[in-house]
C-alpha cells in the first residue's frame, strides 16, 4: 500500500509539473510591441513577428532543439487578438506537445494564408484566413497548405478548426462580372498534403474557393466543415485511412466545364489502391438558396446553377470504402457511385433529385471501368431513384427503396432534418467565426420550393 501511495504521489507531482509548465502568451497587432514579454498586459505585436523573432522553442526533424531559450515552449498557448497577423508559415518546427494558436474570446485575428511544412503537433483554431487581407498576392494554389513540402521533414498531427477560410470577400464584389472573375481565379481552401499524416480539418467554414478541401495525407480527417460557393469539388479524398464525416457541402457553380462532385475519391498514384475511407453523415446539396446576388436567379442562368454530382469514386480499384448515412440532393445522374469496389458498403443513404430537375433522377451505382469489377460489397437501407449494379460478385443487398420522382420530397426532408439536427447538436447550428448557419434557414423552413 505504501508503494502504491508513493506512485500516486509521484504521478500527481508529474502531472502538476506538466500543467504548471503550460503558459499562455498574447499577440495584439493594434496595441502590441515586440519589445514586450507576451503577457496579457504586454502583448507582442503580430504572430508572423513572433515566428520571425524566434520566440518559439521547438525541434528539427532530427531532434535538435531550436531556440532553446525562447519563451514559448511545446504545450503552450498563443492567443491572438483582433488585427492582421501576416502570412503565417510554420517550418521545421517539431513539438513534443501541441502548441495551440487560437483567437482570443470575441476577437477576430486575420491572416492572409497559412502554410505548415515539416512540423509536428500544432493546433490552430478560430482564425479568419483570406488572401484578401494582404496587398501581396498569395503565391500558392491554396489558402491553407499543410504538408505539401517535405524538404525538412514531413508533417504530423496538425489541426485546423473553427476557422473561416475564403478567397474573396462578398462585400467587395462589385458586379456579376467581378464575381465571375473572382471565382474563376479563386484559390483552393485547404490542402492536407502528400507529405504528412494525421492532418485534420475540423468545423471550418470555407467559401468562395475552387476546391474546398483536398485530403492527400493518410490517417486524416475532414469533419464538420461547411463548404459553400465553390467551383470545383467540395472534398477530394486522395489517400488511405480517412474519415470524412458530418460535412455540409453546398452551392456549387459550374464556371469552367469542370464536372464537380460534392465528394470525389481517386488515387494520384496508379500503384495505390484507395482503401479504408469512411464517408459518414455528410450533407451534399446542389444549393440551399434560390439566388446568388451576383449571378442573379440561378435557374435563369443554368451555366452557374450547378450540376454537382454527389459522392463519386469513379476510378478504382477500391478497397473497404464505407459510405453511410449521407444525405444527398443532386441535380446529376451520379448521386452516389463506387466503381470497381472490393469489400465496400453503401448503407443508410438517401440520394434525391427534386421534381423541378425534370430530365434527371439521381441514382446509386456500383459501376466498373474494367479494373476488377465489384466484389463482396454491401448495399442496404438506402433511398434512391434508381440503383445500377454492374460487374458485381457476392453483393449483399437488402431494404433498398426507390423514390418515385416527385414523391420522395418528404422522405428527403425528414432525413435532412434529422442529419442537420445531429450535426448542429455536436458542433452548433451557427459557425463560430463566420456566424453563418450550416444550411440556409429559408431552405430548412420552406423546403425545396425555396430554391426554385
């Protein structure tokens, strides 16, 4: 018993040391000064200057300590206040514990872009990120780039959450032509890159972009993001062992002949079989509003109204792709599709096309491009206008219901209401930084008719 008590005391002492070691530092572009000590009453000026002044103790990829006498240590928190903090680049910064970079309560820190390369254990939250905050053009193709450069090592354990990311500000658009030009030249939202693992985008609001999120890093998550007003794919899954969960993807505009998807999956590497990807609880809507104030009434300008496909994995072979409990409103034939799938599952989804789109009725498909066919898959408890099964062996199929065109609206509305209620319960009905709802209140109250 005495030995057990001693061990408990040692453990408590160790935890106390760990807790007491964590410190909080403050950065304030409006009132700060780099000669200060970073305390709440004497903040530093900008986060970019904190980095360039070497105020963070970290390690390189070999474990050599960098800036050993710097005040900020792994495990600490950096709190940003309202104002412009610059373009943020985290490079060659491997932490033993997470360093958290977060907006102060009721404050709006802004940055023009975020690039994280060769780094480990960083957590960014509640930021507003847009190249529109700088007069200097953002050189990369995305607003947030994590793990796309491995010259000094790969990226691990990076989290970006609760942030607002956009290419251009709606309030500064002057005309329909200006809107079209800006969207045509828009940046991608977030890249979780090829040279990383455990890179996560959680509850970010991403708008006025080309692609929303590209997930190229294995063992990564895109969870509860809102992606709206985009011109290409909402989310691309391009690596293995991914979780794509509870995202809302909506309001796609076709402006360049691209065939967009809410969620698209394929492998850049022809030798890599895309595997172990879970797409769970996502909502995909061609749109949730009747008009875009820059392109006028959407049905009047069909070029911009969008023919976004729902979930499309068209380039197998695929292994263990799980598609469960997604709610999809698509104006294109491919509502949900897996091609050349092995040990995959499509369960508890609804794929719906409104009656007003009179020439199309979206379908669920197990298809093939002669890359092995479909083997040992499951198709159960879905709603769709039609089901297409090609080159399939050992398919387990049960309780799949057909929605008659014009009859399935109430079923879709019920499923959508349940799904968004569950997401809102977990993450809030309004995004904490953009202050926007996940789905238009008019659409939720007035239904399909509100968008036509």
